[in-house]
C-alpha cells in the first residue's frame, strides 16, 4: 500500500514487525468484529473507503470508540512521575515516622524529667521543714538557756546580797527567798538537771 502511494518503499518495515503485536497497536474491538478502522460505522452504515483503483482512503473526521480496547500503557514521563511521587510519599512517611518517634522520646524524657523535678522539690521541701524545725528548737533552747541564765544571775544576786544593813522585815523576806533558791538548786542537782 505504501509503495503504491509513495515513490519509495516503506523504510520502517522492521519497526512495524515489532510494533504490530504491541497492545498499543492492537485493539480488542478490531479483533472481535474483524472490521478495520477504515471500515468503522459512520451514520449507521459501513463506508467503503476504497477508491476505484483499489486504494484505500482513511477518513480523519471519523471518531473511533476505544472504550472496550486495550488501555494504553503509561509513558516514560508518567512512569517516572509516579515513581518520583512514590519516593516522595515514602520519604514524607519516613520523616513523619521519625518525627513521631522523636516526639514520643521527647515526651517520655520530659515526663521523666518532671517526675525527677517533683521528687527533688519534695526532698528540698522536707529538708527546709526539718531545717526550720531545728532552727525553732534551737531558738527555744537558746531562749530557755537565756531565761535560765538570767534567773540564775538574779538568784545569785539575791544569795550574795549583804543582809546586815537591811531592815528586819526586808531581811526576813530575803532570807526566805534565799532558802527557797537553795532548796530549788538542791532539787535541780538531785534531779540531774
């Protein structure tokens, strides 16, 4: 056919031998009906596209319905794009997985750190309470010692008082006080304190 229409023979015969069995060039619709694309229906009747000299003419205005035919395989660009998209999506999933893992570790670390801080604060609070309690006890002991020292100083002053120059009533009061102080000291000495 090509040789009859053109001046030269078809140069790509070797390509046609490979491509004619490729799904892209075969259609289930053509194999079912046995009708070539040239003989498709237009307005409900078969067209005879052959010329009087036996040559066939292809009508380019005719639409061919390929809905039942073999689907065309994806091209290189589409295949590359799908692979690229898959790699990107896998990368995003990996990054999100790593981020989630990192966030979980950070959350666990923060929780442990918070628990340690609570324990530390609790221990510090208990230590502060103990220190305050000890300071209060120490202040009370110092206050008692001051009071005791002051009382003892007053008692020593009363015991060391020269009673010879005093009036008899005052002297008698001081003598009773001295006897009371001596008895108190004697009881403290016997009680161990």
